[in-house]
C-alpha cells in the first residue's frame, strides 16, 4: 500500500523531473519542486493517509502523522531514486529558492534547533521523572538512582552550547566539529560561569590595552550562534584562497584561532548584551502586561505556527533558561495552551460534522494535538474550515491568560500538551495543577467557541 502511495505521490507532484529534493520531519513529507503549478493538490489530499497539505518555505508539505511519515518517506525515496530521469541530468540540479529575510531567518533557526530537540526533550522528561519520584517518595532523596538520573538529565543542558555550535556550523555549510570546538572554547572551565557572578569576579586579560574579562557563556545561545556564524564566514573565505593541498591544516588552524580571539574580545560581549536586552524585555512584558500578554500570545501563536516563525522561539526560550536571574521557561506553557486549543476545536469539528471523511481525520488529529503535535489538526482541518481555527485562537487566548495569571513555568522547551506535564512537575504540585486547569480551560473553551461559531463543510 505504501509503495502505491509513493508512486502516486511522485506522479501527482509533477513527476521526477519536477522534484528537486524530498525530506521529512515528525509528521510531514516535504517536496521541493521546480514548478508548483504541476502539483495536483486536490488529488493528493484524497489519497489514503493524507491528513492535509500546505506550502511553507517554498516546500510542498504533506501531512501523514507521526510514525507513518517515516515509512512513506522510505518508499518515496526508493521509487524516486529508481525512476528513470525524464530530462537531461543537467536540468536535475537543485534550484535555490529565494525567501524573504524573516522567513529565511526563521528557517535557519528552525534547522539549527529542531535536530537538538530530542536531546532537550529527553532531559526534560528525565527531570519530570525525578520530580515525580521526589513528590511520591518512590526513592529516598540520597538514593544512588536519584543521583544517577540527576547526572543524566542535566547533561544535555550542560552540553547545549556545544550541540548548538555543532548544529549551527552544519546549517551554515561549514565543518560542524569546528563549530563544536568554538562552543567548547566559550564554555571552557577556566572561564567563569555566569551563574557564579555575584559570588565571584572574573579574571581579565590585558590585550593591546583592552581588559577582556574571562567570562564563560555556559548555557548561552546567542553568543554561540553569532560566533559560529562569523566562524563560517572566515572558513569560507579561507577555502577560496588557501591551496587545496594545505586546506586540511591551514584552514582549521586559522579559523579556530581567529574566531576564538574575536569571540572572546568582540562578539560575545556584544551578543551577551543583546541577549540580556531581549530577556529583560520579555520578562518586563510578562511581569507588567501579565494576563493581557498571555491572552495575546496564546491567541496568535497558532497563526505564527502557520508561518513557521515559531521555531525561532527556541533560541529565546533557551536564553530564558540560561539566564541566572530567570532560569525558567514561562513561554512554553502559553504555546501549549494554543496547541491544546487546536485539539479542542478539532474535537468540536468531529462531533459536529456529518462527513465521515472529515471525522476520520479530525479525531486522531485532535488527540495528536493534545500530545503536542498540531500540524495534522491545524492544516488538515481547522485552517481549511477557518472558523474552528478562530475558535482555537479564542481557547488559546483564555488558556494563555490563565497560565500567566497562575505563573505556570517549565524547566525545558520542545514539549507541549500532555507530555509537557513532565517539565512542569519539577516546580511543584501547584504548578502542575494550574497547568492542568489551563489545559482544560483552553480545550473546553475552544470546543465551545467552535460549536458556537459553526463552520461550512466542504462537499465530499
């Protein structure tokens, strides 16, 4: 069956000659094509297993859902690679797509942080498990099991700068191991951890009359991204002028030395100031706008998801967690309310619609949204019917206002919905209870709003 779907997809996407590249994520199959007008979208959406389609970043994306998309992708790649070319190989070269600066920036951040999310998620889940163990007294506080899990759960956050450095360098088209080295240099044990400021004063180096503080950037994100970006420019410049016979030795040597010096002297102090301004601004809005900010962010978050810009928030959330004066993520509970509300609106569609085909998509997609994966319900149901999407925005706004009023926070990012319970539990039972109340408020209010607004069904 999956092989037949793969053959149909390639044909309906305009054939092999129209396809530049094929990729996938957790729930979606992505086609980069030469001519979008050759895609038979209506027929593709009628294929078995397809939950919806949309365009983003110049890619045609087909929603299959978690677990299914991997199998479809393998079959599609197999058929694609073994299908005879329909035109000369010269025309098969990849075509670069021009994105507007905002979309390009969001896509870059997304491509950097999305591969890291499994590691952060695993650590967050482990911290949640430790929190449950302590709350329910499954082990004593000094148990060796607790100590071992503590070590494992904190590792991803300790290594986060290096993971970001590696991923960023790979995204910028450079040696990812050099990116990891630069990130490792900026978090070197001889550099003072920012969390120790107040109790310790960093030493300084006198370089050409400049007093360079020996400050580290443990847990920081923006200094790493900026340093690796500059490193990528230096490496590309060297590749254009250094003879290939010497590039293995000369390029890494000069790249690491130049980037390291620039990072410590120039870029990272500037990036730290930028990070502090950004963090303080967000904290100020959170503290002073309060419920209004929660309602606004919860209401518009799903619209931001449509554009793909939501992936850029990972850098902000990581900065909040790394800031010793904040140390928590108060944004992701708001995002979770918006996602849960999409599931509530989808359930309203399931109960209200008389179309069997829509019911088959709405129920599983809604349940998936409660697990933190919203693309199936957003693109497969709510956006197409419009009014359920508005109902979800209402639910997200109400739920977002509640979690901000109740000061719900988490210790990680990348999780929403039910799985997020694990990263709110470490902050106590009250935090967990308020999160669940917000969960119910968002889902129920979106459900009611969607039933009240109604929707115009498409013909079968």
